[in-house]
C-alpha cells in the first residue's frame, strides 16, 4: 500500500533518521530560501550543490578544492569571516544571487540553518528530491510517473518550529498527487498541509504576513524581494535530486 505523509518541523528529523527509508522517496522543502536557491543555482548552470550542516564542513571542503564556491547563512545573513575565522562566503542564501555568470560550471557547498539539516535527515532514502514552488508541477509529474511506495514530504521549518511557507508548498504537492494515493494510506499530516494550501493558494505573498520567516525577510530591505521570488510558481521545468551527498539536476 502506498503512503503519503508530511513532516512539519525539525524535531521530526530525529525519528526520520531512525526509520528504514530504503523504499521511501523524500521531498525536502525550504522555500525561504535554501531549496529555492539550490534550484536557481542549477537552473543557471551550477554543476552541483553540496549541502553540509556546519560552517566548518564547508571550509574543509574548500581547503580540499580551491575552486569550490561557498554559500550559506546564519539567521538569514551571509556567513562572513568573523564566523568562519578566515573567509567570507561567496554567497548568502538568496536565490537571486546565483546568477549564471557566477555559478556556471561551478560546484557550491551550502550550509543553512534548517534546509541542509533536513536533507541530511533523509540520507537513507531511496530518493531525495528538492522541493520548491518554482518547479512544483514537474516534481509532481515525476512522482506520478515513478509512483513511489512511500512518499514523505519534509518541511525544513524555522528554527525548531513548523514554517508556513514549507507547509504551503508541501500542501501544493499533495494536491497535485492526491488522487494517486489511496485515502486510507494518506496521513493526517498530508491532509492538513493540503487544506492549508487550499485556503491560502490564491495569495501566497499575503500569506507570508502570517509566516515568521516571511515577516523577518520582508522587514529586511536587502532580502525583501526574495520572498516574492521564492513564491513564483512553475518557472522551472526540471527536478533536482540529492544523491551521494550532491544536489544535481535529475
């Protein structure tokens, strides 16, 4: 029997790591902004993104490969030399930073507060896909065609709590694949996410006034435009997969 469920927040990552995910497909959402940034970097020609949880891991990778670029944030702000003890990161976590002239043919290590943690929590899954509003329909098409036995939508959250924007995206994907999963195999969490999306889908930007992360970004003049950018729907036609520790076009 096929199953569909949604995980809303980081405290659920611990249990996820302990599960047998060998027959599961995980889709990770960090709408504001890590998974959106990964999609944009790949769209503009990056060869891959390496998600790591710690700043020190990114620095160690850079020391092994001088051509590697570094991206990441803490509290939403680009990581600087004061935090690394040596160098500024090349990028923050804004999807608009990853332009083709900066990322084409480059590999980028990325560390963010929640998104990279969520990806690593899915490490044992059969497949790990990158979720965003930018490519929700291609993602749904891929899932419908492959029909995974167990589909887990993982919301990265904000700090240790659920994030409205991730719940909305997970709900949007639930809506698109709903009829392909028997009702008795659909968790209440998927029903909740789907209903939240249904009630707010007509004004996603307005919904961000009710999002902790959305309000924080909207209050920052330098980051405000990222919110609307990340809520664009169906601007990309490909999907991305995290395999062997690297996110690439699938």
